[in-house]
C-alpha cells in the first residue's frame, strides 16, 4: 500500500490526522538528523499495526510531503 503523508515536526502534540487524501503526522521531534522522520514512521507503524521495518519512504525523505510504502519489499 502506498500512502501520501505530510509531516509537521516540532508540534505540541504527536498524532495522526486524516485530511482528504493525505495523512497528516504531527511529531514532537525537530526536523534534524532524521528525528522527525523516525518518529513519523513509528506513529505510522502503530496506526497501521505493522513493524517499522515494513515502512519505507519512497519520496520526500528531506521534505514535509512524503510518499511511504507500507508492506513487503
């Protein structure tokens, strides 16, 4: 499954919101050294009940807008 995601780092609360065709992931971590990406992947894994190792950022590893693959390979 492919998911479009927008990550909002340095938020007061962490969590996931559904907005039209995009999942908005709020992280408390700052966008430095991949910390916000790591927290976003952990939240997404918990949301979809999969292991973090099953998630892969296909596009946007250095952007707020990302495309993430969930599942095998």
